[in-house]
């Protein structure tokens, strides 16, 4: 048993005791100031009247609870001390009576100090009898309050050290508290601050840990056991043999009889209570993200924790922020959609094993708010047991040689959101969206035609002898995925087929630095030194449009959500609402948005982004161009998005969005990005498509908005000169002279002489745009369309 109030009363208490025994005290309710002054003088050298009596304001550490977006489902909890204050009305009468029987049976009779108890303790302690304390329940509350309100280690020592001065100080505070608070208020505060062992602080925690129930439901036996533990939680610990024996004896032989004596229970009640078994095990109480109820919430919980730790509103340092989280007693309602999360995890599990080194990573963001609704992967958010490891050996050859284990099936790395040593993954052609937005911002419309060859000789540098350099040059010569992807494209068709040699010259036209600037406005982070150095010299970063830098599914989902949000970029947030322990709602975590681009530009870019996923553009024609054409049918809502693939398919990605949610999926190897596997688009595509379809079930089908200005999509069209039957050289000169880019088209039936111009495909187009000149074969065919053909965008 721990020492408690032992040997406190030195000779300095003689004056008080003598006064008591000689009848100096007239009434127990009126504490003798003269006697106390004498005691105080001997104990501390100051008068009793001069001792402080007002306790500092303090808040005992409280549990912060984190809920799903429904506000009811508990995701996790964070605490330094497992404690949550409850009002006295929610604490059973059994518990109230038990703590009084255990600690202070004259609680309702004294005024904060039990003078007879002081005298009794003095006589016993100084005559060799059993050591006794004389602290009332009010004085015990004072002691714990002083410790919690301490601002330095010395104050903690002063509040808890066995000295006459501490005892006198407690008495002075206790007398004042009894004037300020009712007995019920003191009892409530005591029960909420008292320690009960096994990481349980306060009666709420104790009820949970030992009996898995609420304080209001404690019966007499349970209440008596808990009350008995407060005196010495370590010694009376029921989970160890000696503690179990001691607490049973204390419950049955002291506390239950005391409750009978007080009239709180009958003897029959006490006899029945003694037959109840005392628990030998305690409930495991989760703390933090590793212990969340379900593994598929762990990565979201971790994202929330990292978000909290980045918020200066919660403190100047990370230490301050963590203390606020773990002691502030906040109620946090997060943005996670439980149904969407469960569906995403199920779709992943159907297509990729948890034990696979290839990770499927999904992130879902709500447009216009930045609220993160889904974060899922084929990993368990857990630490690998070092004594009994289950993770497989890393595929990285250097780590493999040392038998270092990888991150599968368990990891706590932020694979989906980035952070720590996770900088992200190259996502490929999904970055072409930033080039399209930059072009639209500079007045280049969606209809702008570019002659895209199989290989494009760019002005950007790649270095002599590199795989992507032009022959005998250090210029960069990107090529398309297929040699057949050559011809004249606009943004609808070029984006739909993901034509590299369309987007590189488009980037060259508007400036790579402008494209990088758009990505920054859309929330893309540059985490690695290589990416940061390239961004610092963005004008020469031609490969940026092909997605060669690291990114995460979360930031790319949010970037595409900016289009569906009418150009409004909102910082990603895991929080719907944070409420303080006092019930005050705070603004931290609310959507923080900027207008990253104009509404018309966002709407136009989104219209072209419908082409890759099998939807129909409203402003132009996709021309049958799609890289994930089955998406529209699977999701069964208007959709937009883009596929992405890196060199040698080291990463495969798909982003698909509706007006309600944008889902980004990556398939990658987080442990070794220079792997030799080829990531599968059929796997990642189906996962994203069906996860989004599940999320959208039952939601209304909402069409995307059109730009208010047609020039953003169609542009300022100029008439193309008529070159019918001109020689090809003359026709090209005439087209060039009019400010267009002449392109030799296919040979067609025409009554013009063979080898001459049979007319142009376009009658009107954008200045500087490509104009296709068809070549006549000299064979008249009345069914041929007129030389001008169809206007663009139809």
C-alpha cells in the first residue's frame, strides 16, 4: 500500500491538537483560526491567514474523440490520461456512496476539514499505533487539483509531498472550497479527477476499463471495488494476484459495511455484492490510430493526425499540438464516408491481395469543399511485430540483401496522402490536365488543332545519348504510346487519346512554367529535391506535362476536384467540425478555398476531360477518343477524368469524378519505385470505377455546367483560304500566309488534278492552328464532302 498522509503531523500540530482536546474549538463547523495560525507558523513560518485559498483554474486532461462523418461512429480516441468528465447525475448512487464510505464517511458533516479525524490521527501516529491520515475528500480533491494546475515540477512536489506545510495548505484551500462549492459539486469533481489505475483516470474511464459500462450503471459491488482502489491504485490492482486479494478484502470488509452503516444499501445488498466476482482482466482501451476499431479506417485516422499536427491554431510547436489533441477533450467529426470507405476497401480486396507488394491506393475528395471522403488501400494500418513479423521482404534489392521487410501487408506509412518518407509516385498523363488549363487561361481554346506526329522534336533538353533525346542531339523527342497516334488533334481528342505529341507542343506554346504554376495553384506539392529543382527552373521542364514528378492520389483527386468545383481549389481537410470540451464549435478545419482558375476555364477543361472516360462532351466532339471508355457506363452518372501510365508501366493511374466526388487511384510499388513489374490498368481502372459507382448509388444524376463564354471552347475562328486545285506548295504557302499551320492530309477522290490540293478539312479554325490539306487522286467522286468539311467542334 502506498504511503498516504503518513507522519505528516510533527510537533508543529501539537498546538492544534491541544486546542482540540482542551476544548479550544467551540464547534466542529467553526475552524479555530488562532490554533491554525499557530500550526501554520510552526509548519511554514507564515500565518494561516496569509496562506493562499483560491485554487488556480485548471482542466484535467480529457479524451479527444474522433468520429466518422455521421457524428456517431467512433473512429479513434487520443489521450494522455484516459479520462472523460461526467456530471454527477450520470454517476450511480452506488458509486457516490461507495467513494464516501471508502474515503470520507463524514463528508456531509464537516466543512472541509475533519478536526476529530486530525486529533485521532495525531494520537495514533504519535503513540505507535497504525498510521492514519486525516485528509477529507475535499482535501484530497485540493491535492489533486494543485498537482494538475502546477506549472513546474516543484509545484507538483509541493502539492504531493508529505509535509506539515502541505497539510495546512490543503486545509486552507478546503475550507474555502466548501464555501464556494456544494457537496455535490465537490463529489462530482473528485470522482472525475481521481486515479483508478490501469490508465483509468476519473470514474468514466474506470467504469469502461474494469466493467465496460457507463458510470450510471455501476452496481454496489462494482462501485465498492472502484472506490476501494482510489487509496492505492497500484497495490489494489485486481489484475495481479496480491492486488486482487487486497481489493476484495477492502471491498467486502470495509467499503460494503460502510455503505450499510451509511444507509446507502441494505445488509442483504451487501451480502449479495460480496458474491460478485472481481474482474481479473481489464478492457483494452485504444489510443491513437494503430488501435482503431477497423483496419480500413487507420490510414484516414493517420491522415487526420498528421493534419492536426500541421495546424498552427493548435499550438506553436508540434509538442503543443499533440498535447492539445491528447488532453483537450475535443469532439472531432471527420469527413470520412463510412459506406464509401467500406465499398472502396471491398473493391480493392476483390482485385488485389493485402500481401501483394503492388499497392492499390484510392483517395476520394468532395469538389468545392476539399473534404476527404475516402482513403483506402490493400494494406493494414498496423505495425509489424518485430518478434513475430508477418511483413514480406522488401523488393528493393539493397533492402532485400539485408532481409529488411517491406510495407506489406502492414504499414503505418502515409501511402495515400504522402508525408514522412513517402513523396508520392509518378502518375503519368493525368498531368496533361494542367497543360490544358494553362492553355485555356492564355486564350488557346479547346478546338485548337495541332499536328501531332508520332515523334515530336521539342525545344526542351534531354541530354545527349539519353533514351528520350533526338538522334545526334540533346533535344528531347517524346513519342506516343503507339505510332498510330499521329495526326491532327484538338484538346477533346488529344486528351481523350492521351496524345503525348499533342500536349508537349501545347505546353511549349504556353510555356512549361505556366503549366507548373497551374499545378501549384491546384495543390500539387513538390516534395523531392529533384522536383523542387525542376520547379525552380520550370520553363525548361518539358516532361512535366507527362507526369514525371511524384504525387499522391489525394492531391491529384483534389486537383481534379478543382475542375468540378468551378475552378475553386479547396485545401484537403479531414474535418467536418471540431467542438471543444465546453461545447464551443471552432473554425479550424473548415473549407479553405481559393479561386485557382476561372469558372469558364474549369468548365471547359472538364468538358474535354469527359472524353477519356467514355462520356460525351457538351461543347465539342470526343471523336471516339477514350482510354477508359467503359467508365461512364459503370458509374452511370456524368463523369470526367483521365488515365495515366509512366514509362514501362511502373505506375498506372485513373482519376474519375462526378459533381459529388472525385476518386483518384494509383497502382504502384511503394517500397521500390524502380521495380520491374508492369502495373495493370484493368485492375486499377475497375477498382476506381466500381468504388465510385458504389459511392454514387442513390445519388441524383447531375450534369456538369457549360462555360458562359463560347470562345473558351471554340475560340476566335478565322476563315481558312480556299486552296482547291492549287498545287500543294502553293496551297501550303497560302495557308501559312493566312497564319495557319499547313499539314499534308490523306489522298482523297477529287476532280482536281492528281497531286494537287483537294481542299482543306477545316473551313474555319483558330489562328495558328493546324489546317489539313487533302491531296487529290484525280478521280472525281460526287459523294465526297465539300472541300471545307465540317467545322471544328461538331
